[in-house]
């Protein structure tokens, strides 16, 4: 993977350039697959509800972090309805600017809009019940992903959860020259999470996505 990333600086800068040209819409966020948004959100909601509640060991509903948030598609439909406060982090300022209007009244419950690549982002220690990382880990090198997940672990509240939802390659690592990212196979993602000192609490494959796109898996980590 590190070799595939090639020169680290250009790996990140090419991605920034790519996203700057993407339309700040749901369809833009989903690479032209805006029609899968409802299926995606409903699958995520069902997954997340397994952990939320007031019982022993359940995850709180205070503050969530949306990583690679874009215009706030996931914040609007998944996180803001479930959590009191949501922070958004994205590398593209235009997307965050759009999120302020896209989130409408619920946007008043956004704590922070952070403009940063995840390789540089340091979440506040002990702030979050849930850190949601969707369709963005392919923009991090292996080492940066491990380091970011370690920082996320330190940012969790008691019983907090890190959730990764992303495309998984059928084998190995598949580079995407267009948006300067990679798609890793599931065993590799599990291994990187383990390197970060996290254990997988639950894992599921998202069903009912179009056949022609990658399989998508969600991992809950602590």
C-alpha cells in the first residue's frame, strides 16, 4: 500500500484537487450513485442502533464525529437525528460551507466544522461517543490510517465506538488514479485496526447495493 501511494505528498494533494472539482451535492458525494443514499443510511442506522441505549456497556448519544463529512449527508440523515451534537471534518472547505445550509435547522447542533485531511486531524481527547468514518479510509496511507485510528481511540468517551464503513476490494489493494485513493481488502482493514490497538466488536456487509460497485462493510471498533 505504501508503495502504491507513491509520493505521499502528491497522494494527498491529488485527492484534494480531485474533490475540489466535485459538485457539492449528494450525487457528487457518492460519485454519481446518489440513488443508493437511502439504502446506505438505513443500513447504517440499523447497525448503529445495536449499540445505542441506556443499558450497561451501551454507547452514549451525546457527541458524534463525521469524518470525511463532505456536505454533511451522513450528519443530516444518520448522526444528527441520533446525537445531541455532531462535529464535521472534511478536507474541502467548499463542502463544509455547503453543509451549513444543507443541514438546515439541525446545523445549529453542529459543534465544529473542521477543515483538515484526516492524516493531520487530531480529535479532542475524550469528546466523542461515536466516530463515524465512511468512504474515506482509502485516502490515507496504511501508517496514517493506523495513527488516525489511535488518535480516535483517545478521543472516545467511555463505551464509545469507532465505525468504519467503506468499500472492500475482493483481493489485495486496488489503486484509483482518478481520485488518488486505494481500496483495501477486508482482512487488511481488520489488520490495520488491530495495529491501532482496536478490536472489532461487530461487523456486517451492507446489502442491496448495485452489483457493479465494491462490496461495502461496516466495522464497529473499540
